[in-house]
C-alpha cells in the first residue's frame, strides 16, 4: 500500500514539475502558456485520484472538498484582478486536482505538518506567494546598491530608459498627472505603450518600471518546495504565535 502511495506522489511531483517548468519557459519567452498544459495536468490528476480510490483509498476524503473550493477561489481572484495571469489561475486550478492532499515522499517534506494539514493545492499556492514576496527584498538591495532611493518605487522596480522599456516586459511605475510625475503601481491597460509615449513627448528619458515577473516561476518553486520543505507559511505563522 505504501509503495502505491509513494508511486502516486512521485508521479504527481514529476508531472507537476515538468508541466510547470515548461509553462515557466514559455511564459518567460512569450508571456503565454498553453491551455493544453492545464488540461493535461488536470486529466492526469483525475486519473491518479481514480487509481488511488480503487487501490489504497483516501486517508481523509474531506480534503477533496477543497478541489472545487480552490478552483472557485482562483476564478474569483482572477476576476478581481488580484491574479493578473489567466494561466496562473488555471495552473492552480489544475494543481488542485493533481495535488489535493499534502504531499509526502519518504522523509519529505522536511517541515512536518501539524495534526491538521492544509490541502496540497493551498500549500503550493501559499508557498508561491511567500517566494514571490522575496522579490521586493531583492529589488530593495539592487536599488540601494545603485543608490536609486525613492519610496515605494525601490521596493517594486528599478529605473530604466524609455527606449529600453519599450522592448522589455515591464510596466511603468509612474504616470503623468496634471503635468507632474506621480507614482502608479499598475497602468489602466496592460499595454503601457501610451504611457511610455507620453513620457517621451515630455522629454523624459528615464522612469521607474516594474518587471512583469510571471507568477508561474514562483509557482514552480512553490510546488517543488511543497514536496521538499512543506507548508512554509504555516510554519512561519507558528513562529509568531
């Protein structure tokens, strides 16, 4: 029985890593990830659940309730623009099917869950958010080294020539309001070409920008960490309680 459980979790790890790695690659190159990837991931996840049901069963089938809950949550977050990438939301929806339970392979994860563990998809999502939040720290260090000190800009981006910004995957962290430069976290439109042209028309050569970092990359890292480290967020919370 334990061998079957081990094989199922290893299969989940391999399938998830391969698909998320490929999606991260295409997301970096083209800012797109094919919907077929999530159909494949979700389908494999469903097949693994069927195999588990007819072989070793579910230790706690209650966690299966979180599959539709996570799918609904991702849909809501995307509609509220709290998740800017449709591929990111679809990936987590597929992961809810692929990894509905907290992963466990031999002696891993290192951070053992408490008596009540969170669903696997939530652990992956929360780990990804924790990793994503490390980005402002790296930007802070970079800007301090460059002596580009302007708050809150130094936590969210870096300075770049307008000409280069047009060729990069970035959003301006500034906008023109009544002839003055003002902080703006996100342009009204995902295409910031108009804003960049406005800066050029005013003779502005350099502005603060924020990189369009695909959430798929932290999601891949969060997925792998879920199998190796465990629930990072829960253990961080326990440190302060």
